[in-house]
């Protein structure tokens, strides 16, 4: 056992330094920047498009006095509903409110119009495409009503309490969802990399030297911990940059809903459960990847593996609001979904002992998977034992 | 694996009893028995595909035999003795991005040597072997021969008691083959057991005291090189002035002269009776030489013509590749 730990440390140290000191690691660290940049760009564009779609311009072809009332009513309603909730109004002077060809104005006004209000405030006629008319007729009715009544909207007084049991529960649910989402995202991004982890050793024939020198379990363990180390370095860098960025733009983290076990323990559990999720999925991926004979096979395996990951994550997600129900217990006990289900528990339940139990269970299962993977690897790849098969993994799957 | 049927002896570096290995149902190693004494240079001789590498991989614990048992330095779990063993596989492999001295240190670390010490020794060993300029180069920047030397140094950096080299001369030029032979002798002088496989008889003949001949997954011979040679009678090359006379009875009856030259196997009775008969029978000896058979002749005799021919072809192919 001691020799296995020592040897796995030798492998982990080699792999970790090889990854960290490589040029590609820099790009790995930059990785999350790309979706962030794309997200910001896409978000900006989306907002612009949404503004164009959601805040249409409606032409007003009413009598002069009624038009002025309608504009006043919009101004008053915007105070309570917000400017974006109401359509922009554009006066169409010199337009007859009863013009039977009012629709011609839709394309000839200064701005592209979504619809035109004509007739009178008492009996407004909204002309436009069926979709736009259906969408905006309610708001036009509200504007007309307000314009006709001439009254300002009632001011609502507000009173705040710091927190309620209900708001606490909602907040914790939010924390559970957020914590689980972060774990899922990180595991999905990082665990898949383990799939191709033994390819270098196999293509360079180094596996023969390793297999003759140290227990095979140590090779698998070392590789897994090196990848975990790399993932944790990445997460540390990303979260530090995130916190730095947050403090620069004045993000107040004190407003975040407090998880049931408190922030310090929750943070520790996030790291622990990420590590366990990574080790569990990583050991499985390493075992599958080790069986592949070529990089092409590894690439082919990536898709079903990602689908498998998604299934596990859906299970954990679906259990998040069902604390104590059979589906949630299943998610807690099933090793691959256990870390995700348990982080949701940490956000919503304050007993701590269950986490110790869960971590031991997950660690135990990781070791079982490694043992099983090693057994398969020795038998199928190293051709050791009685039933050695000289077939590639895909050939074995095909039978 | 247990040692119930056989008792391992402490003077043996390796013991194997009836080990069998099949791949896809085909026999690769067919019931091999082997005992290799500590402190010897032992050659495993045979053509490619004879089962040498599979045998070595089983002895090292890289793969388990389907049947039989093996002991490495007295242990049925060879990996547990890995710190005392150095292994150079037939298919060389190093991490391409590693620096040369670091690769040696890493290989030492795998076998229990502290990494810093391994790196220090790696640097010194490279300087001692004339590779001082390549110490800080990455493996991918080295020539094939240099990379092979680095791997060999990594095999012995931790001062093992037993070194196993699978086709170590393969791919080396004559100069580096000579260096390797000196290194093997140097290790043996320090009391290290060296086992190597080869399909080049000359290497085994020059280096080994003991050999095993492997053919078709079996070992038809294991023992001293001299014993293998002794399986064949020495060859007599004789030139006589006379072609007839009473001395002819001392020469095998089916032996016909080529001019005045005679070539025949030394009779069982030995050299002295032959000489006496030739002199007393007035053969008129012009020249006489008695040649002890080489290991190649012994190999042909023991493993058969087909195996010998295959081994010659392997050597020729390797010569072309080099």
C-alpha cells in the first residue's frame, strides 16, 4: 500500500509538472475566457435585438388632444412599470384618425412602425400584423384607460424585513442550484480530459517501463491525481480572477443566500465534492480510455461518455427540490450523482455528519472503479491472465 | 501464485516452472522451465517470435502466466522486487518532452530512488558516457542511439541487483554495441545479474557463461555455452600427402577427400588415437586443425535449421534497418 502511494506520487508529480509547464496549459487557463467573451458579445447583441423587438414603436393617429393625453398616460405608467415594458409612441401628425387606409402609414413613417393606434381613446383601433396586434393590444388598452381616466398611478409604500423562513428556503434552494451547476460545469469541462490520459504512454511504449516498475493501480491513481491537481489549479486561478473581477465591478457577495452549513464549510465541501466527482468520473473515464487503442477510439468514445455525464447530472438536478424523497436518496447513494446531490444537501440541510459518510462512500467507490479498470487493462491491453483478448475496445464492444 | 510445487532457491535470481502463455488461444510460451543463477550474465537466444519477450514479461510480472509459477529474486510477486531490478524493454519508450537527465531520474524514481538523487546521478552518468552535451536536451532532440543510451542509463541508475535487457543491441551501431557489451561486463563485475535476450549469436557467445535457447515457445536447451557446444563433436580439417594407407581406418568411412583435404567430425575416441593412427599409418600430415564447434553450430543442432535460418534473417533485417 505504501509503495502504491509512493509510486502514484512519482507518476502524479511527472504528469502534473508536464501539464503545468506545457505551453498548452496557458491556453487551458484562458479557456473559460472564450465563452465569457462570446457570452458578453452574444448577450450585448441579444439585448440589442431584444430591444428592437420588445420595444416597438407604435404610431399614434388620434386627435391632437387625445394624442397628448396618451403620451401623458405613457409617461405616468412608465414610472411604475418601467420604460421597457411599454411601447414607444410616435405621433403621426396630419393623419386622419378615421383614415380607412391607415395601414399604408406603417411603411411610410419616419421610423418602422409595429402598429398604429387610430380612431379614438374610447374606441381605439390598433392596426398591424396579427402577431403584433395580439401582443400589444393589452398595453394599448391600458394606455387608453389611463389616458381617459386622467389619474396618476397609485404610489405603493414599501416595507422590508431582513429575512423570512420562506425567503431563507428559497435562497438556499438557489445556492443549491448554483453550487450544483458550478460542480456540474467544472466536472463536465475537466473530467473528460482524463479519457486520453494513457494514450501517450501507450503510443510511446512507456507503459511497458511503468508496468514493470510499479503496481498498475499506482499508474492509474497517479494519473488521476495529477489531472485533479491540474483541475484544482485551473479552478483556483479562475475563481481568483472571478473574485478580483467581481470586486472591481463592485459585486457584493454579502447579498448571496447563505447555505445551510454556512459559507466556510460549504466552500470546503464544494472543493471536496468537486474532487470526488472528478475522481469518480475520472477513474471511469481513465478506465474506458485506457482500453482504447488509438486516439481515434478515444475521440469516438467522448460522445457517449458526455451523454452519460448528462444523464447523471439530470438525475442530480431533478432531485434538488425533492429532499428526502426516493429519487433524491437514489441520487445521493448512486456514486456518480452523489457529489452533486450532496452539495445540494449542504446548501439546504445543516447536519454535517452525512457529508463525512458520503465522502467515504465516494472515495471507496473510486478505489473500486480503479481496481476494476486496472484488472481490465491488465487483461485486455497488457494481455495478462487467462482470457487475454487481442482485440481493440471497439472490436470488443462490437463482439 | 504459490510455491507449493517447487522450492525457490536463494542462489537463483530467477526461477520459472512450467510457465505457459497463450494469446488468442495460440501458445506463445509452452511450459518453460528456467533457473538463472545470481551474478551471471545470462543470454536468452532465439529468433523473433520464439517467445523471448513474452517470457521476460512474465518473469518481470508485467503479465501473468496462464499456467506455472515464477520467482524473481525469490518472490512470486515480481513487482514487489522492482526496486532491485532494472528493465530495458524491446520497444524503447521515453517521454519525449522530458530532459535527458530528468528521464533518467524519473526511471530511477519509479524504482525507489529519490528523484533528486536520480537526476544527479543521471547527469553524471551521461557525462561519463560521453553525452555531456545532451544532458539538458529534451528526448525528442536526441538521436535514436542517444535516446537508447539514456534509456539504458535509466535502467541502471538505481544500482539494481538484476538487470533484464530485451534485445538491447537492437538498433545500435557497432560502436554502441561495443559500449553496451562493456557496460554489461562492468555490471557483472560488480556482482549484478544481467539477463538479456538476443537473436544475434555473437553477442551471447562473447558475453554469456550461461544461455537458454528458445524456439517455438519452448526452451530446448539451458546451461553453459560450453555445454551447448559440447553437444557437437569438434571438426577436423586435415591435409595429407598420401591419399591411401592404413591410416584411412582412423577417418570415418564416408569421408571423401577434396583434393588432399579431409573434413570430418572428430571420432569419439578423441585426438590422440587419431594422431597416432595418422602418424604411424604414414598419412603424411601437411596440416591439421581441430575446430571446436561455435555456438551457431550448437544452435542449429539444438533448435533446428528453421530457427537458425529465421534468426539469421532477423539479424540481416536488423543490419539493414541500422
